C-alpha cells in the first residue's frame, strides 16, 4: 500500500509534518521488526534474492489507484510476490527485499523523501505482521490447504494493518477525511489482495512440482498482469464516468443567485482531484473580464490564464487544438515547459469555453493532487464530456446576467434605467444618511417629438443615441448617466451640493448644445434641465426624482436650467390642472383671441391683423400665452389649439368680407405644427369652411422652425404656400438663420424682432441692424414688417429705410373683437377698392 497525502493549505490546525510521520513510522517499525524477524537463520541465494527484489519492484509498479480529494491509496499486486518471498527467502530477507523494492519504486516515481521513508516502513511492517500471524497459525507444507488459508489470513491482516497505518498518517497530517477513506482501505482487501495471494500460492505449488512450470507461469502471469491493468483502466473509466455524472448533478443544482463560475471551478477541482482550476471569461454587458480560480493554496489569481498571448490559452481559443489540450512537463516542448513553469505546474488540461460574448472563454486545470497519478487521456475525455455542462452553465449564467441587465438598463442606449438609478441613489444616501450628498440632473431633449413625427422612430432613436453619447462624454467622471423614458435622461453626481450641481448642469447643457448629423440631416441638440440635490431636496430616490422632474417642467419656460423650489410644487399642480382643462376651455370660450393691426408704412392702410391667443381662466385669471402654448406642445395638444385659433381668425376675416372689407389675418404657427402630417389638409379645410381665400391668411413661423433641417427637407412649406396664403418669418434676427437661406424657402416676408426696433431711436447700432435687414430682404424680394413700433421717431426712421409694414403700440394694442370694431370705427377710414379687386380697404386716419 502506498499513501498519498498533500498538505491542505485551507485547514491548518496543529498537525504532524510528513517527516514527523515518517520518523514516527520508522520508530514504530524498527522495534517490531527486531522482535518479529530476528536475524537470518540461513543464507540465501544471491540470485534468488535479486530475483525477488525485481519481482517485488515489478509488482509494486502494477497498481490500481483509489483517490479521495488529496488523499489516495494505491493497491498493487505485491502480495503475490510477498507470499513467494516469505517461502523462498524467509521473513528477514523478505523484509529487506521489499524495503529495497519499495524504496526503488518510490524513487523512480519521484515520491518526496519523507513519503518514501514512510512507505518503506509500512512495507516492512506488513512483512512483520504477516510473519507474526503465520507463527500463530498452523502453517506447514505449502501443499496443505490449511497452509493456503494461513497465508491468506496473514497477508490480508498485514495489508489491513499497513492500510490502517496509512489512515493514521492521513489523519495526523490533514485531519479526518471522512468515512470514504475506509471504503478505499477495505476495497482492495476484498477485491485485489485475495487474488494476489492465490496467484502467489499457485506459483509456489507449480514450481514445487517442477521448475519447468515457470515456462507455463510466465505467460499466465503476463496475462494476469494485463487483466489487472485492464481492470485498473475500466475502474478509472468508471470513475471518470461517475465524475461526469456527478458534475452534471452539481451544475443542475446551481441556483440563479449563486456565483455559477465559482461553483463550476470548485466542482471541477474536486471531481478531477486537481491542485488548481482557473476559468477566464471575456467581458459581457457591463461586466469586466473575469478570472475565477479555485486552488488548494487559496490564490485568486496566478500568471497565465488571463494573458491573451499565453501559449496554452491562444492554442485552445484559436482552435489550433481539437478537444481539450493535455500537456505534461515530462513530454512538453521548450515553449510548453516555459508556460508550465510560469504557472508553477507540472501537468495541465486546457479547453475553450463557449460564451455569449462572442469571444471564447478559457478553462485550465493544473496538477493532480497525487504523487503517483497524473492527468491522462481518460481525464481529457472526462473534461471533454464535462465541457458540455460547463458551456450550458456559463450560457445559463449569462442569460441570467442578460435578464438582470435588461431589467436595469435601457435597451436602446445601454444606459442604466429609472429603476437602476433609483437603486443607485438609495444606496448612495443610505451609505451615509447624515453627511451623504448627491446631485440629480434631469435632462429632456427638446426636439425629440418633432424628429419622431417628421422623420420617424428610427431617426429619433438615432438622436437619442447621439445625445446619450454626448452626456457620457461631458458628464463628470464619477457621474452615473441614465435614461429615464422617452426623451429624458438623468445624471447622478455623487458628493455634490446643490450649488455645485447647478454649475455642473449649466456646463453640461452648454457642452451638449450642438448640431449633430441624424438621418442625413443636421439637427439641433438642446436640453432642458431640472436640478435637485440631496439631502436638501430629499433623502430618498423617489422624492429626489420627483422634485427633479418638477424642476424640469419649470426649466422649460426659463433659461433651460431650473432648480427645485417648494413653490414649484404648486406650479406643477397648476400645470397639471391646466393640461386637463385645455380642451374644455376651448369649448367653453375661455380661450379666445385678440387682434393687433398691422399697417402699411407708406400709406397707413390696415393690411393685416395679427391674431394672438388668450386664456381667461376662472380660477387663475389671465394665463400667459407662453405658459399654456408650451404646455400644449408638451402634452401633444398644440394641433387642436392652433385649429381653434385659426377658426376664430378666419371667422373674423369672413365677417369683414361680408362687410365688403378685405383685411388679412395672421396666425402664429408652432414649430411642432410643422411636423404634423395633416397640417396642410387642416389649413385647407379651414379656409374652405369659412370661405376665405388663401391670400387673406398669413401664417407666422418662428425662425428656428423654418431653418430646421427636418422642415427644410420636407414639402410642408411649399404645400402651404401652394394654398395661396403668405408665409412670414417671425422674430427675425434672434436665431441662427441667414437671409441667404431664405432664398431656398417659400417665405414672403420677415418680421424684424422688436428687440431691435425698440432701441432704434436711441441706438445707432440697432438702427444699422434694422436698415441692413430691410435692404437685404428687399434684394431677395421679401417684404419687411417691423414689430414693436411705439413712437413717431421710430416710425419715421423705418419709413425712411423703406420698411413695408409697421406693428406696435403706436398703431394699436392687441384688442378683443368688440373693441377692435370700436377702434376701427374711431380710427380708420375706408378707401375704395383698387381696380380689379372687389373689396374696400381700411386706413388709419392721421
């Protein structure tokens, strides 16, 4: 019996060292041998002695190995040779011969010196025990069946005592390994040892009859050795198959919340009785590359498997080797030996692992925990079978990772979603409830709805991806960028106070305000931002996100960035109520229009009236147009509101026509209306419904909406112009357009923004801008309207510059319908119709 015992670095109570066990074994065996064997009574033939040494050495080399974790027992056929030696040489010389054979075999197999000494002591002890038992039993002539039984009992007893000494050594060095050790101790006693004893007795009987029987015994012994080896191979194959089944059962028991890769490598290490197993997995989703190591010494990393240029990893992952790779130091090339030395390993099994990342993983198993067993082809075949379960387990774990990732991340941008953001906020604040600070920026993409309505969801998705990239690029390094829903994003800033968060929000908005290429068009990226901060605005994620959302609504009507304030809660409730009441307010007549006359700068004829919308709310009073118009845009009701204003304006125009007065009406058109696919049809139906010719309707467009690529690339402006109505660019000079761009658009006139007109009487610079706009517009064939005219000096300057139309308080304030009629009666006269036109004209009397 040969014992295997490797030190366990994980459990190190006070135990004997291998040399301590070896010396203790020698100390026990020597007095027993001296008492039992005595000195030799007679000399023996040198040839017979050497022959028995060789026979014992050969028998020790033919073995079946039994392993239990790092413990192992090797059962040999040496019992047959021991029986022959006891009869031929006697006890003393048998002990010497077996000691020499055991020592030589251990040396050839490179056992550690301490283990060699211990195994020699066990071999001598077994001879002593067998001798003692034979002396106590009636052993006589070898031809007697009683003698056969005596030798069988003696050798079985000796083998049991030797195995028991091995168990004692294991317990003394590493602790009690469990009941399985008794199985591997008793199994050879009932399977291998009796057969070996019977073979030895048969050899003695045949030789005792005639020495020529050796000619018959030689092939018989060779056959028996072959059968013995085959038994060992079948036993190993059975063990390997059981390992595969056991591993499959372990894989099935891995729960969804467990560390699957860790369980896999630990299971492989135990089933293959390996010193070390490493599994390298490539990056997947938001997980970094990972190296999982299970080893006897507790190491979590070692050089080799995580290196993409490593010889073994490159060979198996690039498909240069079919099936698992088996490398042993004894048969390795120079490069392979260097790779093994790099790992501190003597044997290695390596194989690729299938993953969902598109890049294979890498699995390697280093060194058997055994002095007399190393990796063989059977282990490679077993690993090949286990790989199916390994790959399935890895895919299952990655599927669970994918499910968890999808639950926490936005599928389009890959950013954390609202749920993940809430978890991050709560974890951040719970970690330090007293001093924990965090800033939250909520950002909304301003033109998302227009892009979706005009160019479709594919283009708006592309815009979202570009915006996500801009936020990642310009957000602080420690920030967490998340996508909420629709066009909203969030940026969590750990450790920032409210003032610092406000500064970061302004910098972020400025950095991300740019033009980007989406669907072949240059589109503007502009963010509206709401800011909240913990703990001043809340100590949990729900409160903080809700207040950042309130601030976002406030930011839409201001500079683009707003911070939460308690007063905004009431404003949010007001906005919510206004949004729900908008439709009914139109039906009840709460939303009405006023008209502001526009006159010809040269003749003072009233050429048009601008229609302006008003909301007289029964609870809140007069609601500012900017407030409810922007609200209508946000909730998707700007179309019905525009139709309502258009109907009121055209109804007024129709009444003037019925009085034989031709007076054009102008209606403001939101940028979002231009993206509505049925806009042209709705305008055409309104003109027909009221019986108003298209030339008496002017649609005023904002500068930004006209020069937007999505509008310029569509036919909406041309289709509106084809109805016969006029298109006017409102607030010209405040945007990014140039007059040269207007040549490509069906625009009839531009309105100089009142910010330039109001300062003309006191600022030469404003006068110069106004003059330049008028001259360049006329060169392009466009009419010019100046709004904000409040004094005669400004009027005279504009008239001298050649401005075509004037609008402002000097002419009239915006007036409701009944007051407009009174103003017309008091301030205007009637001119006859121009030749070729059926209607009269109004003019302002001086």
